[in-house]
């Protein structure tokens, strides 16, 4: 027996050495397990209260070296994760930034604006088509004193107009933008601080027009489609910026010079003598005392309506 045990021990060490060598050559891990007397193993396991490590032991309940049995095809599928999934992009966020500068080289990451006009060589000074249609426009607002007065006159005669707002004024009085839009009027871009665009760098032009469009969109949830350069001064670079921001440039054919407060009669004569089908009338609801403008508008509107003139919003 001693000889047999001695031989078994030697065999075990030899097999172990071969196994370790093979593991070193292949880079795999090998768990060494010496053959044992299973009767003794079961007895010791029973005495210690632990399950036997022999072949009769239940698979998966002993030793970390045993792998869990493979799941059958009929096993219950995993329940989906309870982690929240991202929802759809809000419509407001999708619309946001539609007017912004489009990349020069085909990047569509900012999306396609709903309105993207071609680059113009000049601003339109009159309205196309529609006999006896004219446009009433007001610049440099909104103003907390005079914009509401102008809106009241327009409401009295059920006339629509276009308001070219200054960005810093719009940011200061956002409620007035809502009042303008609620009256069915157009809110348009007139730069942020009223500089002469042709004297600015391209970056400054983008900033002046872009910031104003940003204010209008943030307040009204829609970007402006029309723009008027301060003093009516455009050049090729500023017209390109205007188009890339999704706006059409608009000028005027009748200048009332009301900004200089020439008197109510002078403002009225400028309109009534110069008006013709397609006229675009320039006046101001901000930038100073506009009480003369309010009075002049309230005087000439009923006269022109009686002559068959129709006050419309600009259109392409």
C-alpha cells in the first residue's frame, strides 16, 4: 500500500508539473485538484457542515471554479431596463436657431430655416403688385410711451403695420413685442444698437443683426423675416449676412422725417402728397418724443382709407 501510495503521489506531482508547464506556455489558468478519497471527503464535508467537493456535489453550489450552467432556450427573458429613455426633441428646441447663420460649406447641423431668401443686391423700396396697397412702417422702438399710442391708433382704424425694432429696446420691453404681434403687425429687425452697418466689420454686422433676431425669436418664438438697415445703408457684406439670417431687406419710398419733429402738418403732407400704389412709408415709434408722429398718423389714416388705400404687411 505504501508503495502504491508512493507511486500515486509521484504520478500526481508529474501530472501537476506538466499542467503548470502547459499553462505557462499557453497563458491559461489551471486549477490543480489532487485525486482524493471521496469517502473521506464526504465524511469531512458532513462533519463541517459544508457540501462535498466531489463529483456527486450539486453543480454550481461549490467552489468558484465551477461555471454556472448555460441557460436553456426556454429561459425567461430579461426584463427591460427601468432607466429612463431619451424622449423626442421638443418642437420649440427644434425651431430654435432656425434663423442663425448657416455654415459656409454644407454643414446642416443647424438645420434648414423655414425661410431662406437669396442674397439681394439692394433693399426693396416699394411693394410689388396689388393696386393701391401701401405699407406703413415704424422704426427704433419699442418705446414704452409711444409704441402703445401708435398701436392704439392702428387698432382704431384696423390697419396693419411693420415695426422694425432695436434689439436693446426689444430686450428691455419684451411685453411690447407681444403687443405688436397680438395686433397682427410684423416685428422686424433694425439692428441691436442702431449703428451704420457699412462702417462695421463683418463680425460686428453679424452681431448686430444676429443678437436682435435672437431677442425677437426668444420673445415671440419665431425669427424675423424682414430687416431694415439703420439709415437705410446696406452694402454687399451686410446684405449677405441679412440673407444668411433668413431675412429680406426692406427700405422705404416716403421719408416723413418725423425723427426731426418737423411738425404734425409736415409729416402729414409728406405722406398724403407722396403716396402712390406700392409706397412704403417710414416713420418712428421710438428714439425720442414721437407725439407728433402719433397725431399725424391718426389724422391721415382715415383720409387715405377713404381714398381706397389698403395698408398691408410686406410680402415677397
